[in-house]
C-alpha cells in the first residue's frame, strides 16, 4: 500500500509505504530529506520487510511483523520543518494506529515525534502493536529501562545497532579462517552506527585504521584511539580533530574506500560504493551498516573479485530487532541482556547465511534473501 500526502501549507509531499503486513502490523522509520521520493521510500520499506522477517526464530517472544517506511520531501533544517512533521503525523495518525509502528530515521528526531504525538494526544508511535502485547505496563517499564541506559558514555539504543554490525564482522572473519586480533578495519561514518561498530571492533582486538566523517578521513596504520574519539564526538557524529594524536593523519573523506584494510564498514550514506569506484577497494570483507551503501552492479564486480559483502538487512538489523526484543520481553532492558541477545543472534545469523551461500554457490545477499523468503512464507501461513 502506497500513500502520498501533500502538506496543505508548504505543498511538500510525504509518503507512507506499507510493504507487508504480518498480524496486521508493519514496522519502519520516518525520514525527512529534501528530494525524498516514493521510490526511495518503497526500497526502504522492502528493506524493513527483510529486516523483520530474517529474525523469525523458535522460542522468541518477538515474532516479526511486516515492513513499512515513511518519508517527507522537505529539508529538516529549513524553518517550519517540525510543523510539516506535525501536520504529517496528525493526518497519517489513523494509519499509524491501525498498521504502522514508527520511529525516527534520517532527518527526524525521536524526541520530536514523541513530543508532537503527546501534545496532540495521538498515542505513541508504537500504537499499532498495542493489539499484540498483553501487558502494556510491563512494556513501558522495560522500555524506560532500555532507553535510559548509558554504557560507557553512549546511550544503549545508539549502541545495539553497531554492536550487531561488529558481531557480523567478527563472525565473517572467523568464517574465513581469520583472526580478528590480526585484522584491520575502516569505517565510513562515526554516528550511532559507525561509532558503536568502531567501539566493538576495537574491543575485539581489530585495529581501526581509518574513520571517515562528513568532513574528512582520519587514519593511522597503527590504529586510532576509538574511545578517545567517541568521548569527544559531536551530536552529528563529527570527529573532534583536536582529539587526534600526533601520529594520526587527516585526509579527504573519500579516501576511506581505497584504504589498506581487511574490512570496510560503510556506515554513513546510501550508494557510497558504485561501479565507478569499487575497483579501488582492497578490503576482502564489506559489512553494510548503512542502508543500501553498495549498488548491485558494484556488488557483482566485488563478488567476482572474491570480496564478501554482508547485506544491510542482516548486518544492520539489530536496532530494529532490539526495539521489539524490549517490547515483547525477550530482554529486560538491561545492557547485559541486550548485549547477549544482539551478539548471539547476529553471530548465528551471519554464520548460517555464509554457510548457506558457500554450500549453494550463491552470494551472502542471495542466501539471506532465501532465508527471508522462507520466513515470510511461514509468517504469512500462520497469519491465516
Ligand atoms: N541508527 C540506526 O540504528 C540505524 C539502523 C539501521 C541502519 N542505519 C543506517 O546507517 C546509516 C548511518 O546511520 P546513523 O544513525 O549512524 O547516522 P548518524 O547521523 O548518527 O551518523 C552519520 C555519520 O556519517 C557521517 N557522514 C555523513 N555523510 C558522509 C559522507 N559523505 N562521507 C563520510 N561520512 C559521512 C557523519 O559525519 C556521521 O559521522 C544510515 O544509512 C542509516 O539509514 C541506521
């Protein structure tokens, strides 16, 4: 189901795409970006279907729902952006209540969604799942605990996604017979995803030899001091150049791609690895933390060169799954519980998909998609 909305005041267009419904419900964030298109929202909604379905697993309270996404074609920094968001949320509210559980995405802050919905008495962004939970008070208590936890200076909800990506990297290295402690990684992006990925890769003993942010590429073949950079990072994921050490180098932000490292983690923007630039890559493993960073034609070339690409809908799925593990009670909201479920699940999923890809002579993306297709068939069968 596609909905196109038009803001009566500015004329801006907004979109909601519900790609699949499972038990009458779909999950996916809302983004605001000048130039956002229905096509983009469709692609992201399909990605949400995959990120949900890949997590079907015996014995879990969280049973995947369907995938959706919303997008508003408006500059989030322009005056009046929050008013546009408010009019969108008011008009779309019946769809949210009935079907669409939403959270923040690019250009939209969770605080703004929550403030608008509370002030306009429109319920919560997760109203659509009320019909699926037995004990709303227990859900609220777990969520409060989960979203207030700070782990070594970083909010837990900004860590779980990158912890999942790092777990996927480590599992893929072991799968290839390589020791993480003798491996190097470069990350594009140092926000929620890139920052947490860097933290947990460094913790596992990888040397983080380069990190790109919107302003440039900082690098050091001996390894960057990730915790020092995290401690001084700005709210947009910007690296404080003043926190760099004497030996650290600063270069152009596009230098990350060709850096000498075993692992590349694109964790910033979509479409960063293209047919035009993929020949510069020397890494043998790429793990997608961003959504859609590797274009299909580039992936074909990389696969032909023996590079392993772990797809976004597996590697970056932990944030979305974690919200539901908290909601449905697979975790109590604590870091200990959250860390265990993220690492166990992402390690097993990555290892399983890589083994299936090898056995069948297909790409990890195709193997992960086959798992999604089988899980979706099972979910739809139990829906009837
Ligand atoms: N946050 C999540 O839980 C989550 C979950 C799944 C997927 N994603 C995807 O991961 C990506 C990053 O999300 P985030 O929440 O970490 O964003 P963020 O806004 O917290 O951080 C973005 C980072 O990318 C850097 N950056 C921006 N443009 C760049 C460029 N051209 N070159 C190099 N660096 C650049 C910024 O400086 C910043 O460090 C997005 O594609 C997002 O859709 C995020």
